[in-house]
């Protein structure tokens, strides 16, 4: 557990906007330094489709991810990754080898919903 210096307030947590979206497009990202995919995630009417790169090639194929709901931070500033502009951060946990396992709801929920 974090010590007092690592604690945040509920207000701090609310600043991080984590929403659910559905991956609608995925492409290889061969120019990335680490193996990765380019992903387009639909967050519904409120945010629309946002793009990102994700180092998820160990556990997922391009075909596997289409239609999959994921959790993502949507209020980071855009980040240039090579010639690709990443707009969101798809969230995951490391497996025993440090490879990303994406987070998703265990039931289908409306795209754009905010984590609370």
C-alpha cells in the first residue's frame, strides 16, 4: 500500500478521465520501436473516435481486437509517436513477463461511459 506521500485525493482521481470505448480499427505499426498496433477506439457521441498505439502484440492479433471494449485515459495531451499522433492511453496490466493485458468491462456497456 502506498505511504502517505503516495496518496491522492478523490479530486485528483477525478482529474483522470477513464472511459470505455470499442476498438473499431487496428493496423500494424511496423515503424514503432517496440512491436505495436495502431488502434482507433470509438467512445460514442461524446468523444467520437480517438487513436493510439498499443504494445499489445504478445496477446492479441489485429483481428482479435476489433469489436473489443477497452478502458482508456482520454484526457492526456496528444503524444507524437514516430509519424503517428496518439490521443489516448489504452489501459492494461502486465502479465508475468511484463506484456500488456488490456482492461475491459466484463459486460458490454455503452461506449463513452466514465469509470467511477
